[in-house]
């Protein structure tokens, strides 16, 4: 018999993982560049991080991108991150 609660539990785990990644990204940006970002403004895919941030933060992120990437690798060792982009 099909149990819908077991099926939906799979999606809850995906959401929890995404929340963890977004929170780790926020902490990494704060630690490495002293920038507060909204965790929901971060997207990670294919080795790239895309951040929706105010234009004033773009330069700070660009100047500190190596520190941010190393901090992200420390917080999220299972995810490969090679590039940061701002929009």
C-alpha cells in the first residue's frame, strides 16, 4: 500500500538540506567579507554561486571572493564551488 507521508518525507529532507546550505553561505559571507546577505538570495549550481546583493556589495564580494570561496569550502566540503557571481 502506498504511504503518502513516507513519500512526502523525501521532499522535507530536500528542503532541510537547502536551508542548511543557504545558512552556511550566509555565515561564510559574514565571516570572510563582513557582509550580511539574505540566505534566500543565494543559489548554488554547477560550481557557481549566484548572489542577489545590492550593487554596493558587489565590489566587496569581488575583492574578497577567494576568502569567501575558502570559507564556503570549509562550511560545505561536499559541494564544489569555483566561482561567485553577483546580480
